[in-house]
């Protein structure tokens, strides 16, 4: 699979916009990276629609998960 430079540029632009619009999430991610990205940590995420319906999922980090996350979190 070849990398599309145009798609990479678009992703970089979107990431910049996301960081500007959601600084608390970026800060939270940095805190997680420093203190919580380790095997055994349980991640839980909940999404609530405007209508009030909630969806929740959780996972316990494995050593492989930690390795993968370290590739994306700096």
C-alpha cells in the first residue's frame, strides 16, 4: 500500500485544527502518555449522541497495545 502525500498533508492539517479546537483533550492525552500508557491500564470511552443515547467500550492495555500507542503519541 503506497502512502498518498496529499492524504498525509490533509491529515496533518486536520490534526492541527483538532488540536486548536480541543486543547483539553490534547493536554489529557499528554498526561495519559506520561502516566497511564502501560500494560494493565483500562481505557474506557463513552460517546453520547445529541439525542442522549450512550455507547461505551473498554479495553485493558496489553504490551502490544502500549507499543502501538507509543507510535502515535508524542
